[in-house]
């Protein structure tokens, strides 16, 4: 019974490690896609990707900066009533504590 328990713990650790690798691979793929869109200034398409990247790694100053820029890039396409809230979100992302400010 003790051996079986150790085997299960070991299997769980391997599965958790594999999930982490998959998550890292997914994160890298999503980051590359977001970066490609950002480089061609497609802020509309890049925004949801940077929102997700920021949510997954809120400490990343790169995701904070690019999220802020994408938000600002989308302001002109929003109804006037929503623009102030989007500007505030962009300012909050740009002032994030992860920038060391």
C-alpha cells in the first residue's frame, strides 16, 4: 500500500510538471502571436491576447505596457461613453506596481 501511495504522488507530480510545461508553451505561443500583432500595430486583435497575458503574469512590465498601449489604440473605436473608462484602465496598467514605481 505504501508503494502504491508513493507511485500516485510521483504520478501527480509528473502530471503537474507536464501541465506547467504545456502552460509555458501556450504562454509562449500566445505571447508570440500578440507580439506579431503589436508590431504591425493591430491593437484591436492584440488587446485580448495582452489582457490574457497580463492576467496570467501581472508582474510582467512588458504585458502592462503593451496592454496599456492596446487599450489606448482601441479608444477611438469605442463609443464616447466608454472612452474615459478605457483611458483609466490604460493609465492603471501603465502605472502598475510591477514597473517599480
